[in-house]
C-alpha cells in the first residue's frame, strides 16, 4: 500500500471515529436531560424539606404568643379582682371609721360618766352641799384635762379678752371706756380642735365710747 493510500485510510478511520463519537453524544443527551431533571427534583425536595421546619417554627411562635396572651389575660383578671377587693375593703374601712370613729372618745368619757353617777348617788344622802360641789369640780377638771391633753380640744373665751369676730359671736354690746372692743362677759365658752374653731364663743362685747357714739 502506497503512502497516499495509507493517509486516505487513516482519514476515513478518523472520520468514522468522529461520527461514532457524535452519535454517542447524541444518544447520551436524553440521559443527561434525565439527570438534570433528577437534580431539579432533588432541589425541589430539598426546598420542601427546608420550608417544612419554617412552618413548624411559625406554629411554635403562634403557640408561644397564645400562651403569653393567656398569661397576660390571667394576670389582668387577677389585677381587676384585687382592685375590686381593695375598693370594697377601703369602702368597708371608711364606713367602719365613720360608725366607730368616736369609740375612743366615748370610752374615755365613760370614766367621767361613772364619776357623775357616784356623785349623784352621794348627793341623794349628802348633808353638805360643799362636798357635792367639790366632787363636781373634780370631775370637771379631770374631763377638761383629758380632752385637752389627749384630743387637743381647747376652750377659749374669758372676760377682758380682745374681741375677734372670727372666733367670737357677739350676742350683745355695751359702751364702756375701753381702748378697743373687749369681752365684757362670756355666756358660752368657745372650743377649738387644734387650730380649728368647732364652736364660737357667745359673748357680750364692750365697745369704746367714741366708736359707740359714731
């Protein structure tokens, strides 16, 4: 075989080999497509598997929020109940304070009442009026002392005191040689509870002559 024939035979063989490779590649394309589809299906499955925990996580968050809501609701209802109980208790205490607020004072007055009862019993068979008067005077001093020291009740109004219309109630007047209005007589003592007047003193007022004439 000549050299030229050998070259021609080699070219033919190469051509056949190329055709065979092309045919093989063409036959393998469906398999590759199937492979690509398989990879696509795997990606979709993986995506679904990835999405599934997300849904469960949202469900868990919803359950946690519902539990938190229920807890807040329970606390709110308890707070409302406590507030209502507190308001009822405060109203009850206020009513009790109104009903029994004077219990302490009345209890302290019982001693004076007992002393008055003894004085009345003694007066029924007494022959000496002075002893009865001394007993009443003692009760009066004890009662006044208790009211002043324990309850800050102070009596005021004495003859010669300056007249003050804020604390004195004038029920009469006379003209006298005085520099300013003063108490001529006290018909009924006034009383203060600390700094507040709870009863005005009823008095007779002596007015200066020049004011009286004008």
